[in-house]
C-alpha cells in the first residue's frame, strides 16, 4: 500500500489545511474558540483521516476513514461559507472553493478504488 505522503489527495488536503490555518489567523479574536477552532479542526481532519486510514489492515476500514475525510471536507466547505458570510475572509474565496471541489473529486476517486479492493477481499 502507498504511504499516505505519496497520495496527491493527502498532499493537497495538507496544503489546504495549512492555508486554512493562515486564513484563520486573521479572524476576530472572539472567534478563537468558535469558527476558528472548528474550521481548523475540520480542515486538519481531512489529511489526518487519510493518514490514519492508510494504515488500517482491511480496505473496508480504510474506506471508512476516507468517508470521514470526505465529511470533514464538507464541514470545512460550510465553515468557509459561514466565514465568508460573516465577513471574516480577507482574500478571494473562489480559489479555496475550487480546491475543495478538486479534493472532493480526488477523495471520491480514492474511495471508489479502495471500495473495489474491499469487494475483491470479500469474494
């Protein structure tokens, strides 16, 4: 099995998490334990779950962690929408949402591939 650092989707989700951390540093201080904390947690959950899942022994377990990463990415997307609507985003948000869409596509492809391995193991 491929090391998680070699996965393009892990690399891109890691870069997204770093970008989210930088963006959140400009959020109001009263949001430190609110949107800032939630957004950082959701963004870091994506590469974290990919890393943890990649070390699971059964493809079904790996697929479950990929699904958790997909859900965390959706949460990240919503929290960015909320941050934008609250006026907290200082930089253009279109590139962020485009990157989230691409990572979503990549996660879906990985999920399909790993799920196929599950069917092969169960046969």
